[in-house]
C-alpha cells in the first residue's frame, strides 16, 4: 500500500518592500526572508516605482513606508488601491497616531506596523493581511480617529451616515459588529447566522459602499458614531 503523498506547503506570501532608506530595506529583508513563509519579490525606494513593480511581480502585499521624498506612501497607496485586484497594503511608520496613517487606512490600507515592531509581529502582520484579515484593532482605530478628530468631524459623520443608509438593517448590524472588531464567528454567534452568511453580508457591504476591506467598514462605523452608543 502506497503511503499518502505529503501535503504541499502553502505558497509563500509575495511581498514588495517600499522604503527610501536602503538600510531599512536591508533590515526588512533579513527579518522577513528565509523560513518565514514570505518571499520578497521586489523593492522600491519611492512611490513612483510601485505601480510598475506591482505589474512586474504581482505581490500579494506591499509593505509601504509612509514618508518618502518624491512620492510618499500615502499617495502611492491611494493610487494602488484604486487598481483592480490591487495587492493589500501595510503601512510602515514611526508614528502610531498620525493623520497620514489614518488617511492611508481610509484609502484602503489594511493596517500599519511601527518600524520598531518586533520582527515576528511584522511577519505575522504580513501573513494576516495576505489572508484578508486587518492588522488594526478597533482600539487603535479609535485612537487614530480621536487624535485627528478636530477638523471635518461633523462632515465625516454626515457622509458616513449617508453611506450607511444604503445598507439594510442586517447589513448595518454586521457593519457595527465589524467596527467593534468582532470576527466572523463572533458576529455569527451574536446575530444568529452562519459564518458563511456573515461573509456574504460583509461582501455586500463592501460592494454597496465601494470599500476595499474591513478596516474601511470599521472607520465608517466610527465616523458615523455607531460605536459610541445611542444618540
């Protein structure tokens, strides 16, 4: 009797590094290469290079520095996330409460990591994002929003509520639960639906509101004031 064939290892996550500092890129190569399940397929030192490298290498995830001299990571992220089948973007930054980080998240970045984050956590963040999970807790989302809450908050709330009015009651409940940081399983248990049904609702919310990912749903729920309790 023949022994069963060994299960094939999952394909590595294809990663593009974008940072203007060659020493930072070298450090990230050392951190993320090797047996981490991540393959670094390309590097860029400026946001202008990103689109061509994405076309050439088809990365799953782009690890993007937010501050670069010619085209910054914010502009590059906004351009990249407008593409069809865009790779996920993780912002690399030195500040954890910054209006530029929040703008990148609104543009569709799946989260951010600090440059002094331990290597294992950066690896975990990249791998999580590649599977469609955000790397941003609701507490950090709220911290960012509170940090830059001054100008435009009322306008953002009005706009967010207008968008959420496109949802039916069930989709709205799911959106609030996503904003609370709940997993699909937790949402299903709380709303008495299957995980598959939750996934369907999340997909419909993204399509109806023209959003990229769950982080943007969470930001919209925060902006609309749905996580602050009743009006």
